């Protein structure tokens, strides 16, 4: 018997039950228990229930249904699984290019709050976290490079933090690819370059490549104490120029000193290429094509970042206040310190980009890249 038939039968029996005598009710109960296959007490509770229809649920009617869930999940995946506050701020930039929803749905998505996004995406979010190996080697000239922390607020673009990520799998033995990550402290603008082996020569080439691609001038450079950064070549490169770069290092074994770039190592490198081992030199070119053409533009132009404005200790708690999420591109436009040519170049590049096309091409290139990795791995195993 279907649920609909059971409900109809219950309503008919209930009316007859209320009009019956005590002896007749006993017979009706026997019949009802036989049909429904339930206990006598359960049957009595069902038949004694109020005949009136239940009042409607209190509160506002539900605004966002299952159709909104579908669009939210798709947008969340395309945006790189951002947190709700960043996703809320990114909506206007992405919905201009979103073709899977009509105008009414787009208006609805623009009004959704961050807390509602959290509720609707709760079951889809994964909470796995993995850790990689550290490949940082100590430097012999670190005494030439001053130890400095960010004691004052950075109020203009150009102060860079840098770090490397090893694509070594589960072993640091042998040669493998590394990724250099450089992040601007003011805007969050981030660039990545893959290098073969972590030598001063290859890292220097990657730094020069990133500096040419940055839409602003480098005025400061901070790194950890690895010898890929603290070497004579890089020191001379920053020191012996007309506009000298403030080259400093962070405290050893204090990852929070370089926190801005450390978090980008996860969002910009590990979430893209994972923890697999890449030990084939020709993969460097493929990785750099993905970084330069697809991944970095997607993050810098269409993915909002949040900056910590203040941190206060109240008893045993630390209260943090963040500013409104904004993309690195818009932070640079609002900085007011870029040259006219730099503003114009940024806007010209932005007009040529579509986040959904970038995401589609990114998935295609990643599929091809990991297919090459798999074929090479199978060939070496056989």
C-alpha cells in the first residue's frame, strides 16, 4: 500500500473511529492494526490525532530551493571551492559570464548571503587536509640579508613574499620539479612558476619571469632561509639596481612569518597539482603554461581575497576583523599608486578574460597533464 493510500485510509477510519462505541472501537483497532502492521498503542495514537489540518510552518517561506543548490554547487566548483564570504563577493564578477542560469536566477544568486551559502553547500564540502615534505636547505650567506618582520602595515603594492613547493611525492631523493610562489602583501596578487630542481640559477630565472609579469614594480622581497633565495646571485640582483629592492628574510622555523605566501602554497599549488611526484623535465613547460595562461589569471582577476585588519586578544580569545573580500585586480585598481600605463594594461587584460572559459580550459589541460604523468609512471613501473 502506498503512502497516499495509507493516508486516505487513515482519514476514513479515523472518522468512523470517533463516532463508534467502545466495543466498536476495539473491532476497528483490530482491523487497523492488521492492515497497517503496527502495534495497538501506535494505532491508538494515530487514530486519536487531531482531524484538523496542521498549521503551516511558521517563519518566512523558503527562498532558495533545490534549483539554487545546483547552481551554487556548480559555481563553487568553478570558483575553486572558496569560502562563503569570498564566494558572495565573487558572484557579481562570475555571474556576468554565467550562461547556465536565466536573469531571474542570477538576481536570486546575487542576493544570497554568505551564511545561506554555507548551509546549502555544507554536504558538498570536503574537509581533507594533507601535508607535504619540506625541501628547504639552509643558506651560507644569510648574515648578509637582514632579518625583518612586518612591524608596519604595507600600504602599497610591491612588497613580495616568496616560497617554493616541492613536487617530490613521498621522497626528497633525486631530481624533481618545484614551484616558486610569489605573493604581493598589499593586493594578494600571486604568480607561480615551475622550475626544474631548486637551484639558485633556475629560481633566479623564475623570479625574473614573474617580475616581468607583475603589473607593479617590486619594492621589497621577503623569503625563508633556504639557499635557493639566500645566495649571492639574488642578493646582487636586488641590491645592484637603480631602485634597490628591500631584500629581507624571515625567522627560521617560523612559518607564520611568511604566512601570506605559505597559504598560497596550498590554494595555488597543492589544490591544483596535489602531492604527486613530477620528475620529468619536460613537464615544467606544461605546468608553466597552466600557471601563466589559466590558473594565475583566474585567481588574480576573479577570485576575492580577504585581508586581516586587526587582531585583538580578549581574555583567552583572539578577535580577528577582516576587510571586505575583493579580487587582487580590484585592489590594485583601488590602490591609487599605479602608473597610467599599468592601469590601462590591467583593464585591457581583464576585458579579454572569461572565468568559465578559463576554468573549462584549465580542466582540459590538467586532464592532459595528469594523463602524461600516468603514462610515464606506468612506463617506468613496467
